[in-house]
């Protein structure tokens, strides 16, 4: 043991003291706050484009007239604005695909610090786009901030999951979604017409993406690196022990170290797994499929149609522009409250139950959204009902689908395949984000009041799949979860083994179902 490690332990509890499971220490609090700024960034840039939609479209028209002495035609404006919204997800796809490599090459801590350069560059483009009469600058900035957020959707949940003990891992994992909801709520409040959501200050509203990055740059240097990354990836056990001592506030970190050593030993027989290898590895195919479907259930639920276009959705239901702008803040407010409620529930009720409940509620209220949109002209109070059912729909999203997919991937895989699995899942998430962001305006134009019906169908299919296949991961170590996949493969003995959940434990056990030779 190094002398520096010994000095760091002198003022703590004795060497043989049991670890204080779930203790919230000063270092842990700062580390969580700093990491969550990445989630705030993601949420802010998801919601910020909603309220100033008309102002940005007016700016696009004014810029076109300024350059060419003619206004932009309606179809071109619709396509350009759809691109402006959706290109955020293109950057997210690129960032998400690189997140695993980025996390291993630069580390979790320095990787997040370095990522802020893209946010500062995007903020500058946003700030000066109005003066330059260039909507192209906004599109490029949206691509850059999308790349920044794509990296964060891999880095933030990975870091939070790896610094947590098993008994608070669900709560800390939920803080990623809590940060997202804070960002969405802030963007909606600041997007009020009387603040920044007007023709004079909308570019400042977009440029405020520099604020979460500034906070992270100031706080992250005081945070320890992920001890799991230090031991399992860099093989620096003393550094990992130092980080654990700081995070846990006690020298009794032997249990944590032993768990990581066991995982490290397992990794020695299983080399680091890249994306292509992961896609071919049969023993990890089912957890990978589950991870992908979890992210599909988040993005193809229709929630981004609410985040990106709720202002237009509400006005199409007959709500005035000012009321619609303020009603959008209800989305962020509800998500904020519901995420706070689900934090303690995550490690009590469990991921599986919360996610299934959330999807079921979204399925029901997506139908009600279609009904209220369809009969607004016949039932006077349905315009208000549309806002209400949309907000309840958001309640069920925040209950589980909003946060669980981000943490479940890190829980289903050990250190070897974890970053590759995160990259694949995040890529899928952002690809669907782009598809919904770009296609939904076209769906509204073609399907009118029935634009939510495709999401209703997806929600039903996702609920069935997740009910059958998703294991419960609460209060289980990474090695315990991963060993269940490996055990199932060795016991099954053939590729036709099916995965059947046992209701008494809510854990998916793998039971071989031999095909009859009839």
C-alpha cells in the first residue's frame, strides 16, 4: 500500500471497518453534481428548440430575404427547420457511437471535461448567428451540441453507475434522468416570451448551453476518477482504492475492491470486447437485444414528439400561443417532480416494474391524446383535455422509460463489453431520436390528428417484449447479473434456449425449452 494511500486513511475509520453502504459523502455529492451537468446539458438542448419555433422560422425567413431579396418558400422552411431540430440527433448518434472509446481512451473524468469544448463552440455559434444572418450557423451548432450530448449520454450514466454502491446504484442512475428533466424545465422556463423566447433574445436562449459546461469545468477537477475504470481498465489498484476511500468516506472499502477484483479476474478470461465482437458473441446477444429494445421503448414511445413539438401540438388543439408556451413548462415541471419521486422507488420497487408501469400508462394516454385531438372541434373542452392527457402521458414516461434505459445497459454487462454495449445502445437511441424529430412534422401533416397512433402500436409491442425478457437488477452486483447470462448459456446447452421470467423473483432465469421431435 502506498504512503499516499495510508495518509488519506489516517483521518477515517479503522482499516477493518465495514463499508458504509449508500453513504452520501462530500466527494460523492460533488462528483454526482458535476457529472449530472452533462445530463442537464442534454435536457436543455432537447427542450430549448420547442418554444422559439416560430421566432426561429421568422429568422430563417428574414435571413433568406436579407440575402436573396425573396422570402423562403413554405416547404423549404419546413424541411430546413426539421433538419435544424433533427440534426441534434445526428450529432448525438456520432457522439454516442464514440462514447465507449472516448470513455476508455480519455477516462470518465477527463472525457467529460474535454467534451465541454464542443459545447463552448456551439454556444458561440448560437450567440452570433443572429448578427451574422446565418441559420446555417444554428444548424452547425445543433450538430456540435448534439455530439456533445451524445458523448454525455454514454459518459454520465457510466460514471454515475461506476461510482455507486449496489444499494444506491438505482438512485444515482436515476439522477441522470433528473438532470435531463432539470435541463428541459429550465429551457422551457427561460423560453417564456417574457424572458428569452422572443424575437429579440432567442439566440441567447440557445447559447445558454455554455452554462452547464462552465459548471462542470469548475467542479469536475475536484472529483475522483471512476474507481472501477481505474482498476478494471487501467489496472491501477492503489489509485482505485484512493478513489473509493474518497467516495465512501471510510477506509472500509474491501468489499468494493473484492467485487471489482472478481470482475477483473473474470475479464482476464474474456478479453475486452469491441462492438463487432459483441454483436457476434452469442452469450451476450440477449442482454444486448434487451438493452436495444429498452432504448427503442424510450425513443419510439413518442416522447420526443412532445419535447420537440408540444407547442405546435397544443396550438393545433386550439390553445393560444402564449398559453401553449407556458403549458410546455408543465412538461418539464412534471418530469422534475416525477423523477424525484422515482429516485427512492428505483431500489425498492425495481427497474422492471417501474418501466412496465410507465409503458402501460403511456400506451393508454397516447390513445387519449389521439381522441382529444380528433374531437377538439366537436367537444369545446377537449383543447384543455389534450394538454392534461399530454402531461399525464409525460408522468408515466418519467416513472420509468425516461431513466431506466440509461442505467440498465451498464447493469447488464461487465466491464469488458460494457462500453461497447453502451455505444450500441446510445447509437440506437439517437438514431430513433433523429427519426422522430425529423419525421413527426411530416406525420402531423399527413396523419393530422392520428399522428400518435404509430407510437401507440410501438408501446404495446415494447411492453410485451419487456414483460417477457427484462430481468430485475436492483440490489445485484454487476458480476452477479452477468454470471446469470453465462450460467444460462452453459446450462441450456443449445441455441434454442428460451428466456422465461419467474414471477416469484422477478428475475429472468434461463430455462431450457427442448423442442419436441414430433
